[in-house]
C-alpha cells in the first residue's frame, strides 16, 4: 500500500463513485480502491477541497464534489437507474449533461416560499418547458465562502412573486433571477470534463466568457 496518493486519481475516484452510486465514497473505500493508506487519502481529500474540487465536513466526510452532493439541498435527481441528491438548481440541471446515458433525468424540488412541488424532465438537447424562476442568492465572488450555504440557496421558485415573498420572510436581499432556459444553458457545459482524467478548472477569463455566452451579466457574476 502506498503512502502517497495521486491527486487526480483520487479526484476521479470520488467523482466516479458519486456518478455510479449517487453517494459519496468513504475514505476507507478510496483507500482500498486506490491501494493508498487512509492518512494519505484524508490528506489528499483535504488538498482537493483546498483546490475547490470538493467540499468536506468538519470531520472530513465528503459533502460535495460539484455537481454531486452527499447532503439534501432541496433537490432530487432521478436518472435511468441511479438517484442523486441534486445539489442546487445549477447542479441538478447539470447532471444529465455530465451523465448523458442517464438523461433525461427527473429533477424534483419544492418552492421555498410556498412548498409547491415542481418537477422537470431535464435532457441534453433542449431546456425543459416551464415558467418557474431560479434565484441565486450569493454573488459569484463569495460562492466558496461557504459553498454548502451557497448551493442551498440556489433554488427554483413558482414565480418572481414567490422569490420576493421568501426573501422578505428570510430578511434577505434579492440576488440573481433567471428563467429555466438560462439555467439549463448555464448548467449545460459548466462541469464538462469532471468525469475524465486530466480535468483542469477554467481560468477566470474562460469562466467569464462561458458565463457571458449563456446570457449572464452584471457584477453578481463578476462580469
Ligand atoms: Zn450548487
Ligand atoms: Zn411558490
């Protein structure tokens, strides 16, 4: 058993476990699968979290490997033969693009303002029909201050009226509103490559180009 872990192999093992099972792998499973000591796996996970490939709980458990989540954040995503916590609205709409064999997936949630249930069949060819609106609370420059909080506040609502009612009730300022078409476009290629070896995060300028290309604008997105 090795006492050093190849970070990219570890990252891929986490992503592939999430993709195949819907659940985060335990450090012990990663250690056995990669033939690397448990301490090295834990150090590697911390390093991946530092590089924003993962979000970890205080006890080291994997909470998120975007767009995968190990905790409920308001969404479920049912594929052909696998069920995932959907992460946020962005992440839920991204899963069929990352896992086209599972598409179209059933994304389900409830409106945070009025608890009305909503569901869409989300595929890779066109955005789903619907007049619902996505509301993102946290501006892009603060996404990683507390990424679980950020994702738990990227939700889908019945209408702008429901967004405003929820904001007033929670004492929060409006963030960014988008329709389902824009959300689907945002989700379509953002996470491309994360299930392949050699994945590199986008440089800031490429990220900005992508966000502009899907129709986003303004200081909320750092544009
Ligand atoms: Zn998210
Ligand atoms: Zn509502």
